[in-house]
């Protein structure tokens, strides 16, 4: 088989959450007119396994609309936990009472949550299943895109197997360390945080009642996020060395450290999944497009996970790129041409930069035990807590329903 060249309209390098969502969105919205290939280096069985990724994601209402349009939501909705309330606090660990600084009702309207929690391996499994039944979509895994060359006819990508793919547009969805971004000559701006995010799933003895808690501690935010079946997902930020020490503790010691931060609200705690520590950074690609190449997801941007927005921002890229590509195809434009790609970049780069910088500012504001600053932020949050219009604004932000939304995020077809 080695040495074959196959032709597609769009080749997507990276078939994780963002790459697979884009592949399904393009094939679905192209209604058989486009041929899409998506390539991922991870073998399918490992990609679906819970042991591969113990994280869970807060999916905004806008992201849920996208998955509803693509037929993915029906596959996962029974396992998604609606976030019904959000509590934000910055009390110290030794404080006897832990009053919340800010409390949000997590609903956009009666019975419509602003976000759901879903385990990453469940989402990835559902995206793989949907890709397998979507016409016009070829999913090659395990396979890699090693390199690419540009020419008048499009872009030719060399694969790890020795085969090649010729496409009009190459999309890099290959994650934060994107090798294709570098090969396209796109640099990034950003910085690493001295923190790492510990992620773990715990069983709890008392119900969480759908409440997500964000506890801002001086070392970094500690989030307790509700999962189905009396479980919670922790996203626990600590200085890097300390994070590695905590992840390496035995189960009893790990639970004891978690209990110190969670208090008695959840009853007995048990280990209910793998734990890992992720280095955290903020990065933004200086351009989201190059000749015949577009970046999406973490290849284009990375944000601090304190508000659970990284994947949601990537899914905004998916919906925007799908819309400009499909509309370009209907107009008979070359899918890798400047008019198509520049429209995508204008739509997404400023929004992504704004999100990244907002998360960074929040992290700096709250990871600080300075007394006047604590007083000022308590005052500011107290004001937000008392003014319903501010609260409605923040809930719509969390739901991803602000700004100029692509149609798929509004639950509409392209
Ligand atoms: C601790 C933590 C908690 C988070 N919580 C949330 C949350 O609650 N909500 C939220 O919205 N976001 C959250 N995020 C962010 C979210 O996880 C990421 O934004 C998301 O995983 C990015 O997806 P992606 O598809 O762009 O990249 P990735 O998931 O990194 O996928 C890249 C894929 O590309 C493949 N690949 C790489 N190179 C090649 C190649 N050359 N050829 C073929 N394949 C290749 C890899 O195998 C991989 O599958 C969190 C992040 C962290 C670290």
C-alpha cells in the first residue's frame, strides 16, 4: 500500500476532540459534496479508553448545540451531568465557615443548563462512532502527518505510513505543541504558568446536587465539578513540583490532601479514576492561517483551565471554520484560498486572544493572598452577586452564547 496518493478536499491532522468535531461538521454540512480525511496518531482503542484521559470537560450550551447538530449529543447525553449551580469562594483552608463570594444559578432558562460536565473519554468515543457512520469522511488511525508541501494544485501531506494525501486545505488540529504549526512557519506568543493542573475523579458519599465549586486558593484554583453517579472531577492547580508530589501520593494520602480542600460537604471520598498532572500555559498563534493551512483548537490557542473554556473555544473554531469552508465550497472557491481562510482568521483570532487574556487575568487576580487585593475582589464580586443583569451576562458567557456565533453553535444547520 505504501506510496499511494489519495485525494481529499480537506485533510485534518489530529483526530482528538477538535479535529474529529471539525471532520464530522464538514462532512455533515457538506452533504456529500466534500471528501474529508482526518488522521490521528493514537490507536482507536486507546483513544476511547478511560485510562488514556481521566479528565472531564465542562461543555457550554453553545458546544452542546454543535454536538446536537452533528448527531453526537444523542450518544452522550445520558452520561452528561447538568451544572445547575456554581459557587465561587476564596476562603482560606483553615476557615471554619466557607461562605461563597458569588453564587450563580447555572440555568439559562427553566431546565436549560448553561453547561454540562462530560468525561473526555466518553466524548472521544462518541466522536469516533459518529465519524465512522458519517458519509464522505475517512478516519485514519493510527497514522501521522509527517510533513507537507504546497503547490498550485493544493497541499500534499506525507504520512507516517509512506502514503500521501493531496488536499485543497490542510487543517492542523494537532494540539498545543503542534508540529504542523511550526512547519507552516507560524510562531506563538504566550507563557508557561509555574503551576500544573492535577486532574482526578473521586467518588463522594453525599450528593453534589449538580453544583460546580471554584475555590480560589493562593496556590491556584481548586475546582470540584459534578459528574454522573455520585462522582466529582477535580481540577486542582498547584505549583508544578508540588503537583507532581501530590499526584505521586498513595490513594489514602491523596484523598487526605483532597479532603483538606473539599471540607466535609461531600462525605466519604474514594478514588474513581486515574489521576494526572498537566503543565499549564497560555499561548496564542500569531496567525491562525497560512497558505492553504488553518489552525484549530489547542494548535491555535491554549488557556488556563480555571473556567473550563479551552475545548469550548476550540469548538468555536470548528463551527466558524466549517461555516466559511462550506460557504466557500458553495461559491466554488478554492477551500485553501485567502478569501476563505482570512474570513476564518478575522472571526476567531481576536475572540481567542480575549478569552486567553481574560483567564490569565482571573488567575493572577485570584492566585494572590494580598489583603487589599482580597478585599477589592470581594467587593467587586459582591457587586456582581447583587446585580441580576451582571449575573445573567456571566451565565451567558459561560454558556458560550455571546459574540457573533457561527450557525452550528446556535443549533442551526449551515
Ligand atoms: C487540566 C485541564 C483541564 C481542562 N478542562 C477543560 C474543561 O473543563 N473544558 C474545556 O472546554 N476545556 C478544558 N481543557 C482544555 C481542553 O482539554 C483542550 O483545549 C482540548 O483537549 C484541546 O483539544 P484539541 O483537539 O485541540 O487537542 P488535543 O486534544 O491535544 O489533540 C491533538 C491530537 O493530535 C494528534 N496528533 C498530534 N500530532 C499529530 C500528527 N503529526 N499526526 C497525526 N495526529 C497528531 C494527537 O494524537 C492528539 O490526538 C482542560 C485542559 C487541561 C490541561
